[in-house]
C-alpha cells in the first residue's frame, strides 16, 4: 500500500508548492510575517500550504491522523496511540522563503511505528521533488525526468563535503570538522540538506542544533533509501513516536571508515 501512495503525495506536495509560489511571487511588503511562540517566522505561505496539504491528505487517507507544524498542539495522550500518521512541514525553511533564496521545501512523511516509511521533499523554486518509500529506493523528479539517487560512499581520508545550515550556524560544527584533513562546506537551507547527501552532492550532514520532527521525517527516509545512515543522539528506534517533538542532535552520513 505504501508505495502506491507516492504519486498522490508527490502531487499534493507540488500543489502546496504552487500555493507557496503564488505568495512568493508577491512583493515582500504584500505578505505579513508574524512570529510564533518560539520566535520563528510564520507567513501566509506556511498557512496556505498547511491548509491545502491537510485537506488533501484527509481526502486521500481519512483514517490517518495528521501532525503538521502549523497544527502541532496535539497532546501526547492522543499521539501515543497513533500507529501510523502523516508528519508534515508545509514550508520548511521559512527564513529562506523570506530571504528569497529558493532553499525551502514542502515535507510530507508517512510514519509507521515511529519510523518514516514514505517521504516527499519538494523544492518549489528549484522545481525538484525528492521522494522515497521503504525498500523501494530514493528518486529525484525534475523537468528532465525521474532518476534514482544514491549516496556518494565517500572516504574520510579524501575531501569531505559537509552540508550545513545556511540560517542556523552551530559552534559545535567547528569541533566536529577537526577530524577531517580536508573538508568543503556546502551551505543550504531546509531539508534539502538530507537530499544533498542522498544524491551525492554532499557526504555528511551533522546537525548540532534544534530541529523538530516535521523538519526531518521526509528527508530521513529519502536519505536512508539512498544509502545514508541517519542516527539521532540517544535514540535507537521510534524517533517519531515520542512525547518530545524536538529532535536531539543527529548525523546523516555517507562516510565510510
């Protein structure tokens, strides 16, 4: 059943992307930017994408609950009983959206027993859609067509390409980088960092800063199906079936010994 949902989820993500682009194309003075309780920005584009995705998922799979960043106030007493649910970030990289650098995404993941089993990461400005289903591999869809993607299987002894956050630099990253004789930083926003490891553009994505479950679910399955390892500090399994929605530090890696 899971893989058969992919075409519909890709379509929903791309429709959400169109809704975002309709607002992205306006003069910045025309759309209001407000702040959430954690001081992160919220725009009309976040909400437009949220409403579209939730409505379409409800039609597609009416029996599955939905956890979206823009409607995340659902108690653990309810969530702990979810065996399978949709995990959604309608606009991942709102700061990149505001900066107008194009490095933002729509993230939709299907979680089963605390693990992602399907994921779509759509980058509207870049016209790229990364997607994967458990056991089916990872793929990139763009204007030229669809192709499978795989990690680069890099060696630590060679030049290591390290992807990092454009908007959330971390002092811990400098210490991590000392283990490599040579490295090159590849700054990028949103869940595209997972995807750049997945398609071989980068070798490792170390995250030493706060992220939420909806930031990582879709990229997580894309990266692992492409051959990367994704490990969260202190968590061995069921990353997405916890009371705490804030992720610990994590590592997405294609590095060998």
